[in-house]
C-alpha cells in the first residue's frame, strides 16, 4: 500500500478537484457498523455539516472547524438524515436510526439556532419495529410535513409522515431481502431501493390513490440487475434523469430513467464504475451521492481511504482522491503533541496516550477517544485533527507492546516499514457530502476526522456567483 504524504492523488483525469486544497478538521465520527458508512450530511447552510459522534449529532462549521452538539439520542445512531420541515419554514429536522427494534429518533432545530453555535435540542425517540434501521431518507412532500423512507433489516421499507405534532407510518412495503438504502426521485414519482442482493428495486405509484387517506400506494414496477453483491447506497441526480446504486463488490451502476421500462432485461446500466480494489473489503463501495449544483459530479466512497469523483455529464472522466495517512499537515493539539518538538516529547505523548491509540487501531471507535467536551461552549473538535492516526495490526500482546517503537519510527520517517509488518492502515471512511462553500467542495468524513477538497472551478468551467459592476 502506498503511503500518501500530500493532500491526495488523482487517477484517470484531472480538472475535477484541486487535490492541493485538502484541509483536515478534527472530528470524532464514530463508526459502529462495518458496512454502514453514511454518517455525515449537509444542511441548508453552505458551511455546515452534521455528523454522528457516539450518541450525539454534532454540527461543524467547515470554514472554522468549530463543532458543537446539536442533539443526544437514547441510542447510538447507525444512520443520519436532515431536511427542512417544509416550504416557508426555516426549522429543520434531524432524523437518526438505531440498531434495536427499529429505533427512530427525531430532533427539531429552530431556524435561529442554525448558526454553527446551536444549543442542544429535544429528541423524540420511538421504536418502529423490526431490526436495525440501515438508512433514512428525508424529503418534502408538502408545506407542513416531511416524509421519510426508512430501510430496515426486517425486509421492510417504511414510509413515514413527520410533522410538528408527531409522526405516523403511512405505508410499509415488504421485499424479499433486508433493505440497506432508498431514494425518492425529485419529482416524487419514483422510489429506488437496494439491499442484500445484487438487484435494484424500482417503485412507482399506482394510478389510483387511496381515496380514504388521500395517499398514493406504491407498487414494484421493475427489478434491475446491477452487480454481483449487496447494494448499500442509491441516489438520483438533481434532474431525476439519472439514478445510481453502489454495491459492496466495488461496482456502481448508473441508469437513465428515461430508458427504464417494465422489462428488466432491456434496462442495462448506462455506465458501470469500478472501485480501485474491487471485491475486497477496503474497496467496497459504501456511499454514493450526486452533487446538487451545476458541477454535475457523482461522489462515491470506498470503505477505506479513497473517494471517487466522477463526471456525471459523460462519465469518461474520473478522479480518485486518497485521504492522507500521515499527520505532516496537521496542526498540534498542544505544545507536547506530535507536530514538531523533540523525540522525548513524542515519547511522553505515546506513553500517556498509548492505550487509547492502540485500542483505536482497528479503525472503530471504542469510546475512549480523547475528543470529549469539557466546557460549556463547545468541544475540542475545533479546527484541529487528532494525531493518533497511525494504525498497525497488533494481533498479540507482544505486538501491542511494541507499538511505541513502531509509532516513533513512523514519526521519524512516515514511510517507515518494519520487517514483516504492515504499513499504517488507511482511514475508515464514514461518509461524504457536498458543500457550496468556496465555490463547491467535497466533504469526506473518516473515523477521526473530516476533510475537504475544493472543486477545480477553472478546469470544470463552473464559477461561484459574482456581482456586476
């Protein structure tokens, strides 16, 4: 595995993302499920990102790196979504899903608190039934309510209506496999969903609505073959013309909705995009999103270390970003931390923090991370990244005991490789989002940080708004 020391590398093309614009921020984004990696999301504010941190949902201002707690849920969320409550109302909703009996949580954020310094908001939590909620998709259907698609391991797709007075399950669709993700088309006339099978299920509303409830009933109109493994993420393009599904074998299939007919044999993907490491855990595709603006990009995350940026205009151009594995560009947390200083200072840090660093080596958050709020006005996510990012395999007590020497060797030489040992492990990607900040940027989360890359505006021929003189 190549160890990157800069802001990343690009493969296949350039002119999509400026790789030199990479900027890391400290954030504790907790990954509690090895396959569910959609744990950050964009809000209506151009510079705000929400992310999951243990039982909390936190807000980050990606310009300053400042993070604050928004809501605490009675369970550890495995998925997150956010949406405005409805047209003409500036309040927003945060929705999360849990692992037991269909845990579902909702928190309202008043408009005046959505400024990057919001306070904790009340949470309503219920159990919808079934097993783990693998994903939640929110969308607006009316002026006073928000609708939700909730995918559960019990093979069900639940449709919820959420309003300020409460929520209700308005429909439940059962499928032959556990469901992992669902998306609603921009026009509200198509639902696509994927699960533990190599198929994509497409639903359309029946011609006649339910006259008693004045709600549409949905029927499965077609089942599309995709790749050879389970699907974990779906998305529609902003126009609704394209939709896509990302699968665990490292294949993303893009379809043109105008050519989707009732015959699945006639509906072949418009394009299939392959991971850099297909059919491996590290190269599994986990999260897929179209950008909402004129950039016309498709973003896809691999499970570890890499993000694909695809030209959604013609699909011939693609850039693969590598999340840096070294701490060379990261600011220090304190005068005794790892950026600069003497070897004795580095040794002091390792001795004080070796336990939490070694326990974190598997890439999963064990709850002992030192990113803990200790004051009343925020937490220490602010503006920095934690430095214990060097991961090694410690399969025995002797191996863990030698971690100090391996860690110090990596400080002196980031490319250091001990005989018979692995290089440092790639970061576990926790999610992806798109921000309109600074003319557009890719926002990527991993197990202990959030980073951004700016779009190459000149190469992409897309520019932010400006005032005429």
